């Protein structure tokens, strides 16, 4: 209570009624060490992110990147590397000659072969999606195997699975599979390929 004519104690009033800042609990978060992140990413089979994450983790501080941007960039790198590894794996299983590509084929030696036509087959995949068959006919040494391999390489680059094999070799394998009652399994393995290139078709002996 204030007596008549008495001035209030402003400091006391301020201390009593001034808003007080709420006390927030301090939360300590232990961040996993780099080795643990590497282990987790290895378990998840994300090798590209495992190789790059530390560099991208520093970018928000150095380059003002948002965390979502860093994550997006890491995922893009992982997907690109995944696609690259898939192509490399498919090229290995294709048994294609690495030296026989469109870039190494000399169309000047065989002018009867249309470069535009071959390029269209190698870059347009509608014929493959329709299940069409391509026959490369000509005398020995005319580049049939080279052109077949070149088309196969282009299809592998486009994500298709290709198998290059001598016709006699695949016939022998199927005969052995038939004799051992494994023919359905052998055919199922071949059916996984989008294209099978049979080389030296005319040299198969008829039994």
C-alpha cells in the first residue's frame, strides 16, 4: 500500500512484474564419428555416398549450402554411380569384344553397308522392344562380327543386357543342359538377356 503523497519504488515494481525468460533444458546430442557413418553406409551398400559425404558435409559451412541440397547432390551421385556400375557389369557379362565398336568400324572398307542404317539400329531401340531379329549377311571378313558387337555395345550403354556368343558354342551348351535335364534352367538364364548375338551362324553343324 502506498501512503498519500508517497512515490512508488519503480525498481521494485519492475523486478516484480517484468517478464522472465523461461529456462530451457540443455540437450546434448552425441554425433556419430566418421568411422561409424562409413560403417553404416557400407552396410546400406551406398559406396558413393560413403566416399563423398564428408566433403558434402562441410559445404553448408563453406558454401552456404542447405542440408537438403547436400543430400540431394549425394543421392544424385549415388544413382549415377549405380547406373555406371550396372553398365560395367552388363558389359562384362556380354562377352563383347571391347575393341569392336561403331567408333572403330571403318565403313569405307565396306561401302555397301549403310552407316546411317547401322547407327539407327544402334541408337533406336524400337526393333528390340518389338522382338525383331536382325541378320547380318556377307562373305567372311566383311565386318559382320564387328557390326554385331558395335550394336551390342550401344545397347549395353543404353541399359540393355546383351550376350555375344558363337552359335556353335551356345548350341553345345544347350545340348549338354538337355542331357543333364537342366534345359529349362539354361533357357531361363538366356531369357534374362534383351538381345543375344549369334556369331558364325552358318558354321553350325547339323546333327
